[in-house]
C-alpha cells in the first residue's frame, strides 16, 4: 500500500495511508511571525503554508516530534491539536500540553487504526536536537517509525529535528527503512556559532546511506531565518554522496504518491 504525502511547509506533512490521515509537526502561522527559542535564540518565519489550516480536513493523529519550538508547533498548530483524533509526542510534551497528547518513550509503540480496519504501528525513535549534552537546553525530541501491512520496501521513518548521532544509527540497525523523511536546514544561531541543531545535507546523506533508504524526502529546509543550508546546498551534498537518484523533493501543497 502506497502512502500519499502533501508537504505543507517546514516539517508539516499530511500522510495518507489508506483512509488514515496523519499530520506531522503542525506549523500554520503567517509569514513574518517572530519566535524566541530561548537562551538568546530567535527566528522569523519567511514563508506561508502551502495549505491553510482550515483546509487540512480530518486528521486521525498528529505526530509531534516536540512542542517547545515554534518551527515545529506554532500558535495555529497548537490551536489545531484538539481537533486531531490523537497527538503522539514526547513524554515531556505530554506534561506541557496537559492531557491533549500521549507521550511516547523512545522505542515504545502504539497502534493507530482506521475505521476500515487499517492498522499502523507507530514507534518513537531517538533524536538529538543539537550537539552532545544539548538536551538540557533544547529539550526532548523524538522521531517516528511507521509500519503497516503491505509495505514493500520497508518502514517509513521520520527523523524529527536531529543531528547525526548513534541514535540514528540505532534506527538503521533495528529497522529496514524504505522511505525516510529527514529534517534538514542545518539550523544554527549566532549565539552558538558553528554548532548545528538539525541535519545538513552531508549528515542527511550519511543517515540515508546508513538507513539504506530507497526514497529520501527532505523536509524542514526552508522558510525560516535560522535555517542556514539551502535546498541547492543540500542537493550538492546529496550529489557528492551519490544519492541524488533516491531523493524526492515534494512539491508544496501537491499530494504525491510514494511507493511504500
């Protein structure tokens, strides 16, 4: 069974698996909005969502990698959460969202089921949103593995905001990944100099090779001032790693079928 994906912007994607409709990291505020991420870090949103929040339609579950940063959950996205059937996120986000979410510990799983009987197993995966020991500052983040009957090429992996570290390698050791949605952007802030908080193209290529992913889908790579690596720069890194033929850039707002 294929999956249909619609990239709304940043890390916000509608995933349609049969009749089940999922939404990742909902961000729907208008362009020009400004955000503080704490510790002297801030950013401005540059792009409008390709689909307005009122046009998203029914969502059976939100897969929220973390709630503490506006480029993964903004004001409009936060207001949308009660409309979703379920919200799967970090344990710490469950506490902050006060009962409107289900916190998953790393490697724990839950099952989503559609009305027509389709079952999708969702497993939380490790993510580290910055250099070693950064969790105390930036907070907890998770990624997700999605599994369902009929996957031909392997599981669907969503990295969440992370850099390369052994937790991503552990995903590769535990799972055969067919499709990988990777959060790019090479996020940096002036206050922390060269330190990065998400994949750049070179690290995403390293992850793709480790995962042996058949299809690599970049998200979270444009539309904010703290994203420091452009799509063209990431494309050069993918070419250097000889994986360009695996990379699928989703056209904004256009439902795209991905062979699972």
